[in-house]
C-alpha cells in the first residue's frame, strides 16, 4: 500500500486579547465626554472648573470678573483691573426665587449670582448657591 501525504495548513496564530482595543474604546469615550462638556458648558466654563477659578468656588472676600454669562466669570486677584466684583456673602441652599432676597443681610451687595447643578434652567424648587456681590473697593 502506498501512503499519501496530505499537507496540513499551519494553525492561525491566536489573536491577542486586544489591549489596544480597550485603550481605543476608553479614548473614544473620553473624547465623546469632552465634546459633550464643551457643548454644554463652553470652553471657558470647563477651564474655570478645572482650574478652580470659576465662581462656583468663590468665597467671601474673593474678587471675580464681571460677565453676562456666569460661565465666563472667574476668580481673580482683587488688585487686577478685571476684578470688577467682590463676594460680600455666600448663601447656600436657596431656590431661584429665594435668591432675589438672599442678599438682604449684605447691605453692600448690589448684585447676586444664583448657581445650581443640573439642567440648563433652574426650576422653582431647584436649590443652589447665591453669591452676593458688591463693587470691588480696590478698583
């Protein structure tokens, strides 16, 4: 009897588990989150949050820049020309309606900023933080 030899193709190498795939997936998620954050808060709002220079971290005695858009305000040295306002008082846990009268205990306060977390517009029941602002006396 004659034996025939049939060549067998070598087995395909095992594909690696794909750490590269995980890195790419995580990077993709981070990019999507960054895009959503930029659209939602704007670049200046994100920079203020990351650097701690936004009004959300302002305390009594801090000076901030003046802007129509709260996300563009930032904490600055009171001696700088852009330091238009000074925080005269901080009142926590108030609604948007309560914010209007929250600064009455601070007679030098001329303006207020109502800050909250959550959706774009505050409802009557949304509670937040009120910054009572006066003109910067060092200007």
